[in-house]
C-alpha cells in the first residue's frame, strides 16, 4: 500500500551509505574477518611516538605514558580507483565498519583514547589497499621495580603491545622501521628521574589455552635524581650523627645536658626514618637508604650508651674515693666540678669544707666572730667565681673520662669509613 511504501521511505534504521563508503565498497565485504582469512598471517607494522611520561609511582609500581600508536597493514578489500593516486583520510566513524588490529597493552591498569575536541583517531586508506591507523592514547601500566638500591637505583620499565584475539597463525606484529620505529619528544623530562634510553624489542608470549602471540616491547631506563634525597634524608642524618658527638665534649657530670642531647638526636633520627618509609611501598627487603639511616641511628644510639657507661663508671670511681676519704667533721667532701654540675657554680673543696666546719664552730663562738668569718669566706668565693672564667676549659679537660677521650676519635673515624664504603658500593 501507499502507507507502507511511505514508511519504508522514511525508515531511520536504513541509512544510505556515504559516498566514501560506496567508493571503498564496504557493503560488499564482510569485515568481521581479517584480511586474507584462511591464508598466511597478515603482517601489521607498528610505530610509536612517545609524547610524554606523565608520572612514575613507586607506591603503586606503575607509570603513565601518553603516546601516538600507529598501525600499518594492507587490506585489498579497501582498494579503490584513483586517477591521482591520492589517499583518503577518515575520522573514527569509519573504524567501526572495517577490520582493524585488536592491539592491547599487556599489564595495563588504565588506558583511554583522547576525545577532545573530537576522538583522536585517524584512518588513512591508499588506493592499493594499504592502511594507516593512528591513535593518541594515555596508558598506565605496571612496572616491576626493584628498590634494593633506592634511592641510588635505576629502574627498567616496559610497555608491551600484543594482539588480543589473533595469535601468530593469523596476525604478525612487527616494528615497522626496526629500532627507528620508536621515537620520543626531545623535551620529555621527569622530576625524579633521568631518562637514560628508549629502545624497541620484540618477542613471543605463550598462553596454554590459545597458543603463541607476537609481542612488542617499548623499553626505557630511568635513573633516579639523588640530590633531593641527599637534602631530605642523607644530609640531616649526617648532621644528627655529628651532633651526637658533641656529647663527648661536655663534662661527664653534666647529666641533664648530655642526656637531653642524646634523646633529641635519637628522636630526630626516628622522625627522618619514618618520613622516608611513609613515601615508599612496604617491601620485604632492605633498601639502600634503610642501611644508611639504620647505621646512622646506631651511631646516635651508641653515643647515648657511651654516656651511660661513662656515668656508671664515674659513679663507681667516686664511691671508691669517698670510702678512702671517710668522713670529715660529719660530712663527705664534695668535688668542686661535681658541685658545679649540680648548681652551675664553681666550688672550691677546701672552702666548702671550711664552711662546714665553721658552721659547727659558730655555735660555740660569739656572733661577731662568726659574722666576720662568713664575710671573709664570701669574699673568697667571689674571687673564685671571677677566676672560673679562665679555668673552665682546663677543669673540663682534666675531668673527662677516658671513654670520652677515645670516643672523640673512634666514632668519627668509623663513620667516615662507613660513608666511603657505602657510597663506593652503591654509586
């Protein structure tokens, strides 16, 4: 009827083929099958231009890369007549109607084709049936990193391309121009790495259920910048170790000063180690930076233990001296430097002893005589305090323990040897 003819005329599901599709005779062929189906495998050449390496993540062990991926193959079903032998270029709308290689990225976590302002896909067909298919893709893929030498490490990562459905009997992937098939932008740079080299290689991958597949590799080596970690980890650790050595030059009886210095350096080293570990994956092996920080922490810790030994031996020594001296006028004599450590003032032993004995005699003598004697003693104490300024260094040096004397030499020497060995081993 006329009504049915009218409905068929305006049927929206039946779209007239475009002029380009008519020229390529797309409707005359079944593009669900690969070119040359049933014969030898179709060769598909690949070349890649790396636009940027966007990020490297140690925690997630992956990298993100933006690249131009180009495929080259020949499909005689797309050949057409051309008087001027010119190619035809199409956008992504034609891709869904013809056969294209099903290349995917092995070990890929995320990937997408850019679509601003339109989908970044280009198809170019030549009169003899040769096809160029180009995509602009950003892909995040795994990189199996080894942190045993971190942060003095070099990481080797690779992006792997492979056909998903067609094994080597149907499709043969190869680099179009050999090693020159991989090109990079001259301005590629990363904040934490030097890009040492880019290289292309190929191989085979075997799957037990589907067979052998051609696989292409984009290999690149990354060497880490060391200067950032020198400023953030190594240099502060060195300063904390050297600061702990100041304890060896402080009087052995100045307990608050030496203990406070030791605890402060230990806590600071713990903070540095925690900060480094927080930015790294929780690996089950020891990293190079862990070796350095733990050895530095050991030096700081030993400086605290060193003072504990000095203080203990000093206490034993003083007890032996007190036993030899016995009691004088009901009180023990107090060493001048030890008294200075308690109240911060210099005390003369003989003067303090005279003061003790004098206080006993004051109870028996008259008040005027006592006042005169106290006045003379105060005058003597003032003179002693004035002379203290020139004698502090001599008094401290004379009252150092032998362990402190040896520590001033042994600790720096061993630490310097460790640094030479460490940097010579890892660099």
